[in-house]
């Protein structure tokens, strides 16, 4: 969310309490969107996103410009948070903390050096976002 958003100073937020704000959501079919849709069913909430996209950058910019809120893993917004462009507030809802990143590789496959470097960078980013 934008640093001046009314919820920016909170320690934790609940999904149900945010559903009435303008939202940028991942496109239907993406893993995070399935998680959000599951929360909607649990709380019996209908959300009508202002923006639906598969672009993480677009969702971050939506929040950065103060257009509303978005839901993303901390690893996706770490840079924007560090420079003060957005504020990330953890969710209270257990289900919202279940997002994962899965990397699938054929068994016994030797990965190219570029992929090995990419995986190492991901691991470092996730380690920083947990701090």
C-alpha cells in the first residue's frame, strides 16, 4: 500500500477488513489469486478488483501511486519497501501466509549455470524478506 494509506501503520491486517478498498489482484488462475479467492469464499466476501493483471510491477505501481491495495509476497515487494515507495503489512490470516514459490526440475537434470545463479538469488531474496 501507499505509505500514507490509513492502514499503513498497522502491525497486521485481516483479509476481511481490506476487501472494501480498491484492489489490484493477480489474474485468475495464478496461485496467489487462487489463495485470495479461497479467502473470499471463507469470509463470504465478493471482491471486484480495479486491476487484474499477471504483472507484479503493475500491482506494485498501483499501490505506489495510492490507487489502492494489493496482495503480494514480501519477496516481490522488498525493493519497493526498502526505498519507501510502498508499505508492506503482514496478514493475520493464516491462509494468506501459505503462498509458496515452486521450482520444478526433472530428476537427475544438471541445471545450467544461469539457472543455478537464479535459484541462489531467489534463496537470498527470500532469506532477506524473512528478516
